[in-house]
């Protein structure tokens, strides 16, 4: 069994601000509820699109389809937060930008890892955690 230190990165608890669902983001959040990480794929130029959009950022096509990500990637950038944004946040936490293998980036948090072990280039995989009334995509070391 792993002993949790004071710098062990854990999921946030209930009470943090919850992302708002819109018509364009609903398929993404529905995927999280189903344990799937989803992104949009442009049928015209082949680009992977995230954050959800009405049209492709590269070619402006409206022909976007939802695809299922394998949820594997590498840490592109990160920071370790020791001072919470608001009292509801548990510190430390590690916001990360992940380069997903399908060719898009996503902002999330890294968990189940000591804060001192986080590195750019670290392989990570998605996991889903219930936080309040939302299922949130977090990442753990792969």
C-alpha cells in the first residue's frame, strides 16, 4: 500500500466550481459520465479539435464528428499549486496540459502521484473521478 505524503496529488473534493454544460460540450461531458474521453475530429482536414467547437480551427469546416480518445498522452506543461484558487480547493494540486496521442491538448489535473515526481514528457492516462454532480477527467501516471 502506498503511504500518502503531504505532497501526494489527490482529486479535488466536492464544492469546487463545476464546469457548465452547453450544447456544444454536452457530448464531451456525457462521455466522461460513460468513462470515455471524447474529442472532435474534422472530417474535412483530419484535425483533432479540443476544446469543443462549432467549426474546425484549421480549415473552418463545420463537418466535425465526436471521436473516442484512448486517453493516453504526455505532460506538455504543469505547475504545482500550493495556494488554492478558493478555499474549496485542496492543495497541493497539479494543473497539467496534456498532449494526447490523437493530436490535441487538454487541460486537467494530475493525481495519484507525488508532486515532486511530475515532469514534462511524463506519460499519463485518463481516469474519471466523481466530483459533486460531475464526472471529471483527471490524469494519472501511465
